[in-house]
C-alpha cells in the first residue's frame, strides 16, 4: 500500500513539473509565473529533482512535449528509450501552446494572492476588512469592487463596512455585509462557515440559502448538500493553531497533512486513536513528536519530507 502511494506521489510531482515546463515554454509565462515556479521548486526536494530531470530530458530530446517527458520520468532507462523512439515523430507535431492549454491550473498560478504549503497570510484591506489566507491557497481579489474569487484552498474574511462583499468559488457565491465567514474549496466541494452576521449563499445551480452564525454549508456539484453546526475551534489556523477535541487521529493527521510539504503516511491501525490538544502550526515536526510522546505511536522519518507513523511496539 505504502509503495503504491509513494509511486502515485512521484507521478503527481512529475506531472506538475511537466505542466510547469509547458507553461514556461508557451511564451505566455509572466514574471509572477517564474516566481511561482521557483516557490514550487523550493517546497520539496522531490520537486527540484523532477524539475531537473525534465529539463535534462527536454535538452536531450528537444522535440519531445513535456507531457511525454513527464511520462518517462518513472520508467527504467530501457523502457524510456523505447517510448521516446516511438513517440518522437508525434512529438514534433505538438505545439507548446496546445500543451499549455491542457489541464494547466494557470488561473491558480497567476492568482493575485497565493500561499505555499504550510504558509499562511493575514491582510488588512483598505476598508478595514481582515483577510486570512490558509495553507496552499490561491485567490483573486478586487478590494475596490469588494469581490474575492477563491481558486483553491481556504480563506477567512472579517468584513468591515456595510457595502456587501462577495466571495466567489467554483461551486457558488457568498454575499455578506458586516460579518465573518470562512470558505474552504477542495476538489469538487466547497464549505461556507459563518462566524458572525448573516450570509446569502447562492449555489452555481441557483439554489439559495441564508446562513446564520454557527452554520456550515457544504456544496458539491454546484448544489447545497448539507447544513450543519461547526466548532469554531476548527478555525484556529487563523492564529496558527491546530485544535483537536477528542478527534480521531486519522482525521487529525489528514488535516495536519495540509500544512506539511512532502509525504505523511500512517498505519490504518492508528485511525481510531483519539487526540485532544492545541498544536502550533509553526512547527509540524514538533506536533508529530508530541503525538509520539502522548500516544502509542512511533514516528519514522526517512527525511523531513517523508514521514510514516506506525503503532509503537510493545516491550515484552
């Protein structure tokens, strides 16, 4: 299981490197794109290795599209040579502009504001509104028009003034006056949580609902799927704190994984252990050490970026 997951992570990184190369070579990359690429390379050693590999392949096979170079990264040399020999004729026909247009998250790369994995930002807008941006997030902001478009990740907005502020996502939009809301977009779902004030929610399918403080709504496929109460402690990330109150360890680790670059894995046997406490997100390594000190858990570190948690062996 672990080997398959590591292989999937390697392929994911290789794809990302190929897409970056397609963008850089498309002729449309801005200075911001180049800076974003450097941030991506700096996040993890595996990112830099993948970038260097794909650059080397590009140099050796100038006619090879980045997507094919990406596919070759995980292959043995013999298989790589066979694939390249068979595909070079096709490669010469594939323009970089076409490659750059396929499944590239260009909107997120060119976002007005973005955070890396583990990074958070807090901004005070000209009108006094406070915007918190969580880990691995990207958004476009038009403060004058009081409009924010969340491309990925999570934000919390405390709105000052009475003029409505609109938060757009791929699943719908939230409109609020003075109040406070948190929005988390991940994959094909989005959550809107209201801390203060009332929020007018409109799903992309035109479903509407007015949310009150303490309510959280989940949207999926552009439809309102569920409404529930939520624990405001779950928003401790705004203050750099990850809170847990008798939480299953598996759920806690999935949340912690959002703030750690690299690979974090754990044994299924640890899923049902319970965690309670407040943990500072500034040092996720320390969080893992604290878990090992308080639970029957061992932390195995191949590197800082490859960590596995397993049950602690009992001493006879």
